[in-house]
C-alpha cells in the first residue's frame, strides 16, 4: 500500500452555501495579511458531517453531490465523489470587529465586505462509482433549522472522524482524517495499484507553484496554502523502515507524485515532516536554551502554547507585547517567549537588570504559568518581582511569569560565592530547581547532604511554586577528598517522578564515592571513572551520574554513568511506564570493562562507530530503574555516527500507556524516547528512517539533530538533522500529549531551520540566533486508522499527527499525572 499525505487545512466556522462562505485559507504554513482578517467563530476541531440535505447552493437548492462537509479556522470543505471543494473567506471592514458593550452600526455594516474564493481539488480520472463512506462515528448530532430545511428542520446529522474514497482509482483509496482543526489525507495504494494514476487538478487558484524543497504552494487572493515535500518510507514485514524519495510534481494546475522503484509487496508511507520552524533573535547574539509545552490540550486555558527561554545581547531582539521592553544592560539579558501552536509569537520579553543575566531552564503548567531559572549579576530591577536580595557576585535565580508573560515573583538562590541554576522541574504542585554552587551554608536541616564539599558542589532546592518567597529545602550533592584543584559536581537536569514529589537528578562529577556521596551501594556503577584517571587527581575527566531525590530532600538511590574517560549526563526524563528514568549525555569513553556505556543489546555498541576513538564524542542514552536503594540499568547505548556527536536533552512520550483496544500494538504505545543534540556527522549515520533528504544531510560544521527511540527494544526509529553552514545545536526538546515534538536551540545562520511564513525567517545577525521547530510525529494509535471491507479487516497502523489548538485524540489516553488526561 502507499499512504500519501496530500494536504493539511487549518480553519473557522462559516455559515452558508456551497458557492459562498468559508474563512481565509491558512495552509499548513501560513496565510498572507493574517492580521487584517477576523474569524467569525472559533471551531472546536474539524469533523466530517454527513449531508442529509442541509447543503444548498446560493439559490437554496439542495446539492446532492456533496456527501460530507467540514469546517474549521478558515475554510468550508465539501466532499464530492470526484473532487473536494474548498471555499475560503475573510470578513473585512469595521463590522468584522467586536467591541464589548457596543453594537455594529448600519454605516459600519455597509462598509463591511465578505470576500470568498473557491478552489477545487479534482481527482482526475477518478472512479465515478467510488464508494465514499465514513468511519469513526463521533458523539452527538447536529440539527439544522434553516429556510431550505423545511418546517421540521434537518435533524440528527452525524459527524465522523474519517471519510474514505474507496477504490477512487483501481486498488487505490483516499483516506481523509480529522486531526484537531486540520485534516490529514492519505492515498492507500494496495498491491496492483499504480500511483502514477493519482492526479490532483486544482481549479480556482490564482497560481500553483513548486517550492524549492519539493513541495508546492497554492496562492489565492485571500491567502496561501503551502505543502512541504512529503517524506516516504517502506514499512517492511519485520517493522523496519526504508526511505523512498517520493516528491510532488507540479505541471500547470495538476499535482502528481514522482515515485521511484520500491518493493511493491511492501507498504510505502508518504508523510509530512516539519510543521514549522522559526528563528528567534536580533542583530547580536541570542540563544534559546530551554523549551516547554503545556502538554495538555484541555486545561482551563483554551489555547496551548510553546515556551522558550534563553539570553540575548539585545540589538534588534524581537519583542512582542513585552513586560520589559528595554534591554537591561551588561553582556546579556535573560528572555522568555511564548509561541502559538501555529507558529506565531504570542509574547517575547526581556528579563534582566543592569548587569549580566541568563536563563537556562524553563517549565510550564497547563494554565500558561512559566518558571525560568538561570544566573544573574544584577540587583533586583523594576518589575522583576524579587522577594529577597542578592548575596554574591553571581547568584542563581528563579522567576515565575503569568500567561501574558509578566513576571509575578522571583527569588535569588545563593550565598557569598558564585551560584548557578541550570534546571527547573514542576509536577503540578512542587517546583524544584537545580544547579551548582561555591557557597557554604545554603543547605537546610534534614536533607541528604548538609555540608558543602568541593570546588563546586551540586545543589537541588524545593521552593514554593507560586510565591517563590522561601526555600522549603536545599541539599548539596557532591564530595571532595582534598584533590589539588578541588573536585566538582554539577546538576544539569531535573525531571519530576510523576506527581510523587520525588525528582530525578542528572549531572556530572569527578568526585570519588567516599561515604556514598555520589552512588548508592549495589547500584550499576559505584566507582568514578571506573578507576580511571579521574578517580583521585582532580582531573577534568568526569563521570555522569543520576540520582533520585525524595520529596523532602533525601536520597533514594544513585549511580555513576561512565567509564575511563570523560562522560556527562546532560538530560534526564521520567519514564512513566517503567517508573524509571531516561538519561542522555556525551562521552568519549570506549565501551570497555563491563559494557559501562552500551549494553549487549544496544542499537550502537561501539564509540563513534569504531572511528575517532580518542578525539570525538558520541551521545549516549540509558534507561535506569530503582529497586530499594539501588539504581540499575535496563539498557544503554551510544548514539551517533563517525563524527563528533552529543545529546543535550531528552523527553519521554507518556501517551498510550493504557491499552485501549484489543488490536493495540504493544510497540506502538507510549514511552517513545525523544532526544536532541548536535552532530558533525554526514548523512545516514543515525537510522535507516529519516524524514527526507533535506533532513538527512549535514549542512556544515555542527547541525542540530533529534531522534525518536523505541524504549523497549531499544532502537532508533528515525532521526532528522537540520541547521546552517555554521554551528547549530539543539539545547531543548519537549513533546506534548499528541506527540508533537518541539526542538529549540542556537543557530549560527539561516540554513534549513525555518519554514515559509514563520515568525522569523531571516537570520538576525551576530554570533547566533535562537531557533524553535515544531515537528509532527508518527504514532500507532490504539484503534485502526484505516480499514477496507473485503480485505479481512486490514488496517494501516501509521498516521501523522500534526495537532492544532484544543485537540483531543481518538484511541489513546495519557498516563495519570499532573495534567488532565485526554480521553
């Protein structure tokens, strides 16, 4: 079979007939002059309504050829056996605006115009007897009481999640699926089907043009729809995936598919890849260091956002409704920004005083509150919200912002020496921060470690999430045995252990395990550097470590992770299925002395694929679980190719952890692992499945890269690299409960980091710009996504999810936790 992604339509409710009514087309990327258009009504998600006679033309006559309709933000869609008609509209003029407490005058109404444009996608040569049917009955019905509906109205109109054009061409079906406020279209080509028969002819558009990346753009007078180049792969019988370079071909008004030779006995899936990508920066240096998402689409807040933080040197830094619109001073200011799911900036603001200020970590809740942590040399500044005073030259700080981006509270954390906060975690109740310090006297009574040790000592603290006006508890983490230059322990990452109040801690250290200061007895690795050069000399060789800290500041279990050279844990994420933790980082240690970096069944067991054994790093991924007071390894693997690679961040998908249907595929449920970092490697070094050639080729120097990893096997399911001709790195990754993936970091040029119509498509300048990408992921839901009568109930198990606002998903649930479940 071939499953071909055709287009995604984003939309708003319209009222009217086939030749009239529907809002401005906002395609899978953007719409022109969006701020001049006013939606008439916000829909709650796309669904397919059957036509029981409610569809009429502009003369009031019923249009029987329309079998189903759909509407959302920007378009009304009409589904007929041989075509899909899309009617876009915009309301312009004073009558399009609503002012609370005031009606619309007749003069304003006279000056208001509704502009419409209809574009048809004709299925050229389609079977005139195609079986156009619906699947996935949704709850509720719709009733129509209009003039054309008669005195009794038209009632009990059903809605569906999927419609199927069965045998639209011989042995080819077209399947259309609701995806939030968007629509996903696939061609399913069964054995005997010929994909060259698929021809899509657009009429009514101003022009259709191919884009440089192999996609196409449909331009209308009202707006534009842009379709990215598809990604395709063959799914073989054993579940592996092999790339096939399918491309769109534009010839006048007609779209076809260039499909190279492939194994016609296997399934070929053609899917979209990146939803959107933007830069975030001005004329000097800007870096995004962290990203967070509200994760749930059904909190009290009706609009989910993606949040980023970082630091900027000012210049022409992009400001949107800032709470602090003036650069504070010093080398850098911290910043925080919010993006809508469609890619528009909601707010972007400075946060800093007269000296140097930088944000490194970010967390968010379901209502739009945001917490950031970092370092500062500034005393409290106007509007900063600090509840205490600065203690040393450099202090760590934590700050809380409301949903509009205005700071509500802030706190310095530190003593007389230098202190830094790098990580923050929020579990719905508890806020935990972590970093490292050179200050004594910070720890509270009764915690795991009350004594400062080392040149730098790790620290973890619990603070009141709302007021930030106290330290509930603070523990040091690290040890010093009097080494010549002092030994060091750093906390780099935190992740809540569900809603228990416990927190996973990741970092790196060259401290020995005196008095079990780093690792607990019986854990996976209890000796620093595996008795290598870092064991007692205070050298720069580090080991990573992972610890489980309790809700009261105690410690349950911990382990080193590393071998004889330098290894660092840079990211941790709770694994809700095993109640364990996934840790990622970087290493240049070979896998000697008991497979300390990679276990026997890993997807990569050799450092740098056997080359550059002394000069380059690999990333690593490990899954750890706790039994009593010991921390054990389930599996571990190198990650990377022959060049220099490392991982900075990790997120674990907690969808589908409950089997909801008898046909659930165990390896398709939740617990997918998403990792991000950078690579200097050439193409093909990460997995057999990559999105397309645009994301499987190093653009120059270091590129940002991310992968999805199966948690059980383990196996890399796919990877994508992207960047500029300079150095680019992904510094943060987040995944929401629809498995949309958000990658953020720093880029030194334009490259392939942005998409058309994004908030910022030009490189600001200086040493770096921040970047943010939203990627749509492939999932296997708990219910069939496609079925065909006469084939024994066969179904396709692959679907691309690219969710819009306020969406709910069919067939899977999230794990119980701090965020509302999606039924």
